[in-house]
C-alpha cells in the first residue's frame, strides 16, 4: 500500500498534522481514496484465495489464521494472512487505547474490512458497503505478551466439552474397521467411536464426525463424500484452537478439491468450514465457561 493510503487512514482516525487540517475538505478526493482502498482489499483477497487454492502449505496457513480469528469473516482472515499471518489478537488504535495499551513507535498497521452503511442496488436488493479499518496485533503494542499465552483444558475436560450438547448421539463401537476411529452415520443419525483410542485421536476423529453431523440438515440427502474435506478442515481448526496435536493432518492434495473453482466460490466453501467449526467452538466454550464458574463457586474463600 502507498503512503497515500496510510495518510488517508490517519485522516480517518483524526490523527492529522496541523498543516493538513487547515486544508479544505475535498469530498470527491476522499471518496476516491476510499474506493481505491476497497479495490486494493478486494484484489488482495482474490490473490490470497488463488494462492491458498494452489498450495497445501498456504492453505494450512490460512486455516491457522482462521482458527485464531474464528469470529472474523473468511475475507478478513485472508487479509490478515497476507499482511500479518502471525497475529494472535488484534484491535484498532482506539480499542487498544481504551484498554490502556498503546501502539509501539514505528509500527505499521494492517487492514481488514468492516461493514458500513446499507445501500439499494439497481435491481432493488440491499447491499452493504465496506470500509477498510487499520488494525494492530498485540505484538505491536505495549501489552505484556506473556499474559496472552493460551491455556488449554486437560484431555478429559476438552473431550467432554466437545461432546457437550452434540447434535447426535455418540456411542462406543467394538466392530470399527482398523483404519477408522469414528464414523457419523447419516441414516441412523449417530456417531460410533472406537473403544480404546488415546485422547488426541478421540478429539481429532470425533471433531471431524461431529462436523459431519453439523453439516447434515437431516433431510435424508446428506452425502459424506461431498463434505469430507469440509469436516476435515473444521476438525483441524478445532484442534488448533484447543491445543490438540495437528501433526497428522495433511493438505498436500487440497488442490484437487479447489482447482478450477472461481475465488468467490472457494470463499463460499471456506465459509462452510469456518461456520461449522465456529458453531462447535461456541458449544465448547459455553460448557467450559459454565464449568469455570462452578469451580469458582466451590473454591474456599482465602
């Protein structure tokens, strides 16, 4: 991005020099700068989409970013991937300031899209305009990074949270094929999991099959093969979020799934994976938060 773009965003946040503030406001130039920024963002998102569609390593890096920012849209995760892929917690200048945290000198921000005003299209439908927002990662601030180190529940609690309020019953089976750890069965609407697995295999396989159950609308037309890759990626993102080993995941054949697909359609597929993982994360976090509250209530007063 050019220095002109940086100046525009400084003006937008009210941080202009005295000299620039004396200049008359040019509404037409302002609108043109905003449009140029939006165009840069859309081109960057398309470029990122193409990049991850042609490389298993890049695709996995995208999933890593999306898993850390599961509430962010696919487009914004792609923007973060292209600009600050190592980011862990982000905020704009004002939000960091409200927390008593300040941006370090000479740090350069990065950009995401935020929804603006609604507008009426020529065909009568309603659209939403988007503007670029300058963000900073916690590593660019005065905050103590040690306080941001993630803490994960133990194996038993983590699996219990994954199973909490599952959309289908989960049963233990002794007749599973050797290569299969768990299986979602659309016809019976349940999940069978092999007895005797270690904690990591339980979480990884169960997360994948629960993703299938999430994706099944229950209309009798669900095809596992159509959503195997979606469920696999959702499982990976959950493992990343909750500290489960992901070394067994492989994405080297990912190109076969996304080749010859337009960037917009690729992002639609990514959104299905992201939304599935996010719904499962919400359930897990609710259970973990409830357990934490109960522990606080039962702890003896000091």
